[in-house]
């Protein structure tokens, strides 16, 4: 995949994540806030002070998630961002991590 194509696809997915997080905040579904950082990074800060970092990784052509439970890498396959280790969907992993760190089960509609 060319760099330009990866950037467009990764940025579109990050925008979907941002919209899903906005929806959770509007519904007061969990105690967290987030900030967009330069370079395709979303920093989520949970009420207990822990963080989840979502970013695009240009060299690997992946989206990475760093959470208290570990690090996760996702590659685009058939229009979905799929975990490179376990085949799990990005939205499912991010929702699980956010739920673990806020203590509230959440669902992300990406």
C-alpha cells in the first residue's frame, strides 16, 4: 500500500474513532476525555488517570493501540482494521480497553 493511500485510510479510521468517542462523551457513557495530537494520535485519558493511545504507524502501515492491558497492532484487511496477533477487530479491542480502564462496558460503533 502506498504511503498516501495508507494515510487517507488510517486518518479516516481515526476520524471514525473520534466520532465514536464523541458519541460516548455526549451520552455520558464513561468517565474519560480525549485529545487529538499531531501526527495521527488520539490520546484518551480515563477518569483514573490511565491513558489509551491510538496512533497510525507509517512504517508498518498499521494502527497501534497502547493500553494498560498491552499493545495492539491492526492492519487493514478487506476494509477492516484487524489485529495482527489474534484477528480481533480494532473497534472491539478499543471498546474492551476503554471498558477495562473506565470500569464501564462500552461499545464503539465505527
